[in-house]
C-alpha cells in the first residue's frame, strides 16, 4: 500500500494487520520505492492514495504501478477521502480496479479490498451513479455504450453480465451460477472482447445502461 501521509499509512496498516483475511506485505510513503518494490511483490492488491494528486499525476502513478507489476499482475485500487473530482475518474481510466473511500466503515473497506482481490470492482455508490448519469467529467468520455454489441453475448455471458452489474466478485458469481472462478474469468474476458470494452468498470457501466432483463 502507498500513502504519502505517514500517519494515514500507519493507521491503515494497523487496521489491515488486525484483519485476518488480509496479509499486509508492504507499506510505502515514498512513491518511487513503491513502484520499484511492486516489480517483485506477491501482493494481490496495491492500494494507492490519490489525495492531493492532479488527474495527470494520478494517471502517471497508476500507470507506473501497473507497468511495474506486469509480471506479477496485482490489481491496483485507488484510495481517497473523496470520490469527486477528475483524479478519481482518471484512476479508473488509467487502469485502477476501483476507488475506495478512506472514511467508509472498516468492514466495508475490507470487503471492497477483498472484492478487488477476487477480480471484482469497488466503486462508491455516488461515483457509480455519476457514471450512469453520464454526468462525469470529460476525462471519462472514453465510455460509449454500444447496444448492438449485446447481441454477440451468449445467454450464459448475459447471466454473468447481470451479476457483474450488481458488483459481485468472481467467487460470488461462481457460487451463484454453480461454476468455477476460472470459468467466470473466461466469460468476463470474452465479454470485454465482444463488446470492445477495456476493463470491468466499463463492463459494469455498460451493463447498467443497456442490459435488458434476462
């Protein structure tokens, strides 16, 4: 985890150490040290604080971490005190798997990190609503729903899509449908190709905008 505020970093680290479902493998308040370390880390999730970062700075940080971690492929998730402003959306555009608010209840914070670790996406409700209302800043204008793409999905993929739209993790979807996690991951990857979408966040927004009842 990366946070330039030492006190905040220490507080979150203490919280995670007391959480049996999370193993903290590194904490950094120096950005470059964090980027260097993730090249060989064993983490499933990298949390990065984006408070006080501009949109370009956020994009560079998330991009650097994803590039540095390419061989081990952990998920990057942004953490912030607020979900408004361009930086939060820029984190998603740069490849982050979500935005988690630092002031959310402890159990929810832990659950959202676990969801990301399982291949899911974590977004504050207000941020998701902003995406759905198309009232987001111009820097997320990259999303364009294409209803005709839905015709290329199988019935099983549409079932998975409906559960992805509810924010379920891969394990939760697998349990609901009685299939393996690897099967769910394969369906998600196939849907991204068919719909020409970049990531799971775009897939969630797509589903909310165009999915018809199954």
